[in-house]
């Protein structure tokens, strides 16, 4: 579905938005059909909102990308982006239930700006080229289990890849509708109390540099997702702050990208 200027939802007439859709010029096709008023209005009453991207090839994450979050984590500000991967099947809809894993005592929240790749990125030379390959932006909650991530040996991935750990959406906002991805406020609440209040202008490595940098180490393909890091305010960095438990409610928003709401359950 796509939202028109009046706020109505329209059926895009294609099975789903995925890498093949983006690689084949799907955004331009839908925009043209919308301008011609060729897309039927959809009654959204009672419909579940799913993640706006289907089956990402990979979810690449950038850690410690806000200086205040690095400080609360007790980590030095990185000289290069900290890169790790998250299992693609962690992606769920923006309002779907988040499950605390079995045996977990440190399930945490992280509001992040997510980047969706629209064209293949390989050894990009410039920031401008990097920005031109972005299809759009969305909200991500990079849910993390801190004991699994930091206290159980190995790398971070196993604390990041539990089921339901990547609520995504509600919208894929196309790049041309986000004039400056480094000028977005971002906020997160747990049970109605604000825990994070940051802004993308405070990233250590901005969106253009992240995409350019990653393309030197891996091929980014249409439909791939990049989670670009979180500001301060996570449970791990707040002494005495409880981690998520079944029954908690997490709400988060980024300027111009919509809002998410998840109720926490138990796996």
C-alpha cells in the first residue's frame, strides 16, 4: 500500500515491496500510478500493518554510532563504523509483539533510523553516490539482549538475532521525501515514560558515510536494510533502569517517519 497526499491508503497493485520491486523501478511505477489516480483506495480498518520491506537480504547494523550512547556503554568513540549483522527474519511489523527470549534477563530497546537500499552498492567512491542508492528510510527498534550480546562470548550477533528483534516501519518513506536524514528527531517511551530523546544530527558516522563505507566491505543490494545506531537512553546505560518484561509497552517515533507501538510478550 501507499499513502496519498490526502492520507488515504492505496493498493499499489504489486504483490509486495522487496528487493526485486526496488531494483525494477517499483517506486517510480507506483509514483506514476498515484499521480494518474490509477490506484484504488483501500479500507484499512482492522488491517495489520506489516513491515514495509519483505524479506531483506541482510540487515546490517552500526554500533556505538552516537557519542552519548558510546559513553553510556562505557566504550570509546569508534574511529571507524562498528559493523555487525542481524538475522533478516528478526523483522516484524511496527506494532507486532516483541518477545523476550527464554532465559533472558536483559532485553533492551534501541530506536534507530533505518536505511533501505534501492540500488546495488559496490565500492562507492563518494558520499553523493551513496545517497543516490538509497530507496528510503524507516523506523527500526533494534531490540537487543545484552547478556547474550556481551556476556556469553563470541560476537554481538546472538544478542541481536532473537525472533521479533527488529520491529520495522510503519512506512518506507522515499528518499526524496526526507530532505536531510541528519535532521530528524527520534524519541522512545517505555510504559509511557520517555527513555530516549535524540537526533540523527548527532551520529558519529552519518548516513552517506555509512553506505559508502559498507560498500567497501560488502555488496549492498536492493532491499537490504541498514540500522544506523541509537542515541543514549537504553536500559544498559541507565543504572537501576529495568529491562523489558512481558506486559511492557514500547512506543517510538522519528520525525516524518511515523510511530511504532509494541507490547512485550514472553517467548
